[in-house]
């Protein structure tokens, strides 16, 4: 077919210059695509190939490739050089996503992405590569692993003076970083263990690494995954009631300084590092008479000498998150209970 427009209903229409499309819309190879809504162009693409199937009333892209994609709405203009997807549900409902992920491996890869924000903060975000490889999904029976990676990220401001000044204060023309994360779910003795790792590298400034392992019943772990994965992709909010019966088995947090501390000090974003180190030592000795010196000495070395700071939690008996509030008024007890160690790595 050529020069074809298809009415999708609800004011939406799909047009393409040439290509082939099956009668049930389950396979297609189209070029020169335009998607409109009430006469307004939402999306254009140079080429779009896909095969799909229906699962419980939801269309799922079994395999799809799109090139030279441009999407625009009132908030942003998004362009993508190429997108590849496998087993991608055309829905944002968590239950539907979980049902598909439980049976099919998910892959989403996008390259050369540029996002221009039309409103505050008027920033532009360029991403060289984004990949989400869900295996068969965290929500499926263990053991499974989900990984994601974002590389070659550049963030610049179009017309936000505050953002531009903040970058200039750090001696940067743009903020460049790489992110990689993974999560794995395993089962043992009627408990489900969820392990996660996250790495963030800020070019020219430093690196951050976080890893943790929590455990609980399978139902409770799945509730947490469903609630958090759809929002941020990371298990971060521990304030909900669902966390009360989840145990913290171990965790590590490492920050490596390759220039950010000196840049912040030079630009006046933080007080002189020697004064900051003295202040932390004084506060720690007041609130942690037993463990204050042991905890703050490595932090002081890190602030004054750079390198890496490693904070590890290895409790002998894994505490549940519901017990943390009772320890919040006893910092020394919290350090002992969680088995907190702080180490400076030159």
C-alpha cells in the first residue's frame, strides 16, 4: 500500500507513505509514518517494522524496530535514532506488565535519544544508549534478573540561568554520567531474597555504587516490586507499611571522589572541607559517644584526602525495617544493630 491513512478511533489516525500491513494489524513494515490526534501530529518515524499478539485484551509488540522517531506534546520534544523492542505491552498498567513479564522476556533498546523540555527547567537531555533487559521479569518466579543501563548522558540547559550557573560553578559545560543497575530475586527456605546493584559514574567528578539484599515473603516482595518498579525502577521508598516485615540482610554504599569535593569547595557550594570534617566529628562525639570516633575518622580522611568512602552494613541478625524507628533515638545502638562499618580507601 502507499499514501494510506487509517482511522484508529477517538480522533487518532495513522498515516504512512508506503509499506505492508496485515488485515488484523498484527504485522507491518511501514515507511514515512505519521500519528495524529485530532489533527495534531504526535509522532513521526522513518520506518516501523513489528509483529504483535494479543494477551488478555492487551496488544503486545513481539518484535519491533523503529527508526528516526520524533514525538512531541505540550511538555517536550523527543527524538530517537532507533528503537528495538521485544515483548513490549502497549499498556502502562502494572498488572498487565507483570502478566506479560511473567511469561516473556522483555527487551527495550533505544539509541541517540534527545529530550527537549518546553517548560521549566528548560533542559535538554541527550542519551547515547538506553537498554532494559528484563529476562523474564522480576515479578516471575525466582531466580530472575532485571538489568538496565543508560550511557553517554549529557544534560544541558536551554534557557535556565540557575541550572547553567550550577554547571559553571562545577567547571562543567554539561553534566555527563553513566548509570547501570540490576536486581535479582532468589528463593530459599520459604523466603524470597531481593538483591540490587546500582552504579552511577559522573564524568570527571566521581562515582557512586550501592548494593543491598533484603528478604521477606514472596507476596510481600512482589508487592514492593510492583509498586516501585513502575515508578522509578529502583527500590528506594521504605516508608510504607509493606516494608515493616522486610528484613535488611546487608548493604553497601561507596562514593569515589575524582574532583567533586574540591570543585564544590572552590565554588563555595560547601564550607571548607577541614571545617566540615571538624563539624562532623563534633556532632558524632555528642550523639555517638561509643562509635562516633570509629565512624567519623574514615569520613574525615575522605573529605581531606579524597579517594573512596565505603559504608557497609552486615548485621549478625537481619533486622526488619519496622524496628528501625525504635533505634532512631539511639545512634550508637543503631550502628551496633546494623553492623555498620565505615572505611576510607585511598
